[in-house]
C-alpha cells in the first residue's frame, strides 16, 4: 500500500503581477484577503476579475494572492473551449509561448499576451515527505484514486517539492469530474516503476 494523499480541486483562477493588478484595480489599491488556502501564504483575494477569449468569457474569477512577478491564468480544458482558447498543459510558472486572453478588473483591462495554461496535475510535498517516499522534485508519479463509480489511476502527476508545502494533490475541475469527486477524496501515491511508496522502506 502506497502513501495516501488528499486530493484537492483547483477551480479556474488567476495570479496577477503587481503591475497588472494596478492596471485592473487602480493605483494604491491593495489585494484584499478573503480566505486562506492550504499552502502557507496563499490566499483567495476579495477582488474578482473577468477573463475573456474570442468565443466567450467568465465573470467572477478568483484571484489567488499574493501578487507575483508574472500574471498566470489557470483554466480547465472545458473552460478553454468555452473561451475559444487553446492553452498548453503546463506547470505553474512555465508560461513561455502559452495562450493569451483579456482580463477585466473594476477599473481597467489587461491584454495578456501569454500566461494562460491548463495546470498540469501535481503533488505538493515538503522535503520531508519527499525524502520519506524517495520522490525527487519534478519526478512523475501515479496516484490511484478510488471513488464509488469512477475509480482511476492518474498518471503524469508531477511532484513539486518545497520546504513549506503541505502534502496534497491538485487536480482541475475536468479531472475532478472524471473521478466523480465529491467531498473528501484521497489517492494512493505510486512510483512510476509500479513500486509503492512504503515509508518503512526509507
Ligand atoms: Zn497546487
């Protein structure tokens, strides 16, 4: 039996750069705190934006703070189809040559040239978690998920390791629907070779 990890769903959201935030909400406005997220320091902001593509738009899209160097829009493939966009599946921060879109805030608009991605499913691990499981940062693992009607094994799950990460697997809303996710769901981490991640082995 491999190690068990909680599965968390990320709905569509944006991360904003300092300058894009200022363009969207005005000079001197602060990003407000609405709700803390699982990873330390990350929070859902009080403000919302709209995102627009050639075919459609979404209003009331959450902003995840704090502000960062580059604006990044994370959507599902279903969202992308509605917007008429074709974003690549990428890890957070890997934005070169990704899709663009229009972002609208309460006092301005940003034409984003690149920064729209479908987030690659991933596993957050602390250094301690990772060493217990002998998983390296960037390693691809599989996570087996058992639900009443739609159990499956997610392959291509990238392990992201940082000293302060809380252990959790992040999937998007399409992936959550694929397993019929509702309520608390857990998965079993499996090394690619098919080995379990038995902690007693470490
Ligand atoms: Zn994540």
